[in-house]
C-alpha cells in the first residue's frame, strides 16, 4: 500500500513539475540564468587577471632574455650567411636556423621590445643578395658540392628500379586483392559527396544564424523593448546639454546605450533604464515578456560561448594564461620554477653558441650537429 501511495505521489509531483511556467516566471528564470553566467564570466576574468599578475613578474625577465639571445644569434647567423667561403650545405643549415629564429621572434609576445621588423628586413636583403630573391632557398649541389651524390643518383636506372618493384608486388596476392578493391572504389566520388554535404551543412547553419539574428533584431525594433531604449535615449541625449563637459558625458552614456542594444543585452538595458529613469522597466514590457525572454535566452547562449572560449586579449597575457591557467597552489609554483629553469638553460646554451660562433671553423661543427639532428628527426618520422 505504501509503495502504491508513494508512486501516485511521485506521479502527481512529476505532473506538477511538467506544468508550463508562466511568461513572467520564464522571464525571471532566464534573467537569473543570464546574471549567473555574467558572474561566472566576471569571475574567470578576475581569476585570469590575478594569475597573470602573479606569474608575469616571475618569468618575464627570462622570457625577454630568451628572445634577446635569439635576436643576437640571428644577427650572427646573417653575418655568416654572407661569407663567400662558407660551403653551400652550411648556408642551407643557417637558412633553416634563421627561419626557426624569425618564427619565434615574430610570434613571441615577449619580443615586443625588439626591432624584429628591422631584423626581418635585413634577413630579406641578405637572402636577396645570395639567391636573387627574398627567401629563395639555395639549390643543393651548387658550387660543385654533392657531386658524388648527384653522380650516384645519375647511375641509378629508374625504369629498372620500378620494374623490379612491380615484379615484387605482382607476387603478393594480398596486395593484388587490395589493389582490386581500391580500384573498384570511387574515392573521388566519396570525398566529393562528403565535401558537398559539409558545404551544404555549413551554408544551412549560416542561414539559420542569419535568420535568428533577423528575428532578434525584429524583436528589438517592434516590441516594447524598443520603447525602453527610446525612453533612455530621450533622457540622456547629448543635444539636451549645452555645457561641453556634460555633453561629453552624455555622448559616453549614449555610446554605452547603443552598445547594450547592439549586443542585445537586456539586463544591461534594464540597468540603464533604472539608472536614468529611477525605476525598473518591467511594467514597460507589458505583453512583450516573451520577446524579452527570447532575447535573454540568446544572451545566455552568447555568455556560455564566451565562458567556454575565454582568453585574455593581450598577447602576453594569453601566452601566460595558456601555459599556467590549469594549475594552482603548489603545482603552479613548481610549474613556474620549472619553466624559468628551462628558459635559463636555453639562454645559457644560446650564449655558449654565441661565444663559439667566431669563425667558419667553429661554426661548421655546430651546423653538423644541427644537420644530424634534422636527419635523425626526419628519419624517426618514417619509423
């Protein structure tokens, strides 16, 4: 008996919960949601600002020190690239090294105190003088180098090589079956259809978004929300002031109002109404509660996207946020110390290279190491 009563009670409660909310309650619900999301966004901005303020003083000197040594190293590389007695393979390695350094300097936020543009212009001039056009790479085998490798390549009978490869493949039944299956498949059609479907889906989403924005803009123009906007505008309009200082303030207030309207920020609009007219504008909405609720729902969606994709605007702040935002407490402190040690080790290594790069004789062994690293790195990609 008690079980049956409990079930009936639960069913009644469930049915009660399913009862549609009144327009006023729906409005209040969306209003509260938007306020909570605004608070979350403000909180993450505040936490990010605190994180950056605590981390930046601890690593900025090392970050800038790294970019400064890379800058000096790049200047040294450009000097050696112009040495006529330097072998062509060395110039190729120096060119690769130059590209790596310029990529770092152009994109690193803590290189903003360096004249990277001037360095890039110098690099273009050097490459133009060496190879006839900016950023044109040297041709392997030039100046009589790599002759043995070129001759060895000339001795290879390419047609014979492919013939032997075909014979080996012809004996592989499994490979034959795979080839037949591959030839029968219409991959081109498959990828073409997939691309067309993706393009149609993208166009459909764009059309939906345009229609959504059109409907929202229509709500702002035709509903009582527009009346609220106009009432505020009449009160703060700059033309009502003759005093230059007060007129300037009114211009700022009007700009704020227009921004709120363009962002479809209903809460911001209501706050401005209360600020300039002295009372809440809920009664002004009348029967347009549904329109305001829809705009609040849209605002909530935007705030969720902003919350999920938050990133600081300043490049250096974004850099630090990406490195350390996921850490806190002792873990954050350890990560900072480890990062600074890594940077200091890099700076020490770069300064050592600068001390060693005083002649072609000393530069060649450094470039041989880089060449070997590139070779084994490329080889590992195929293993």
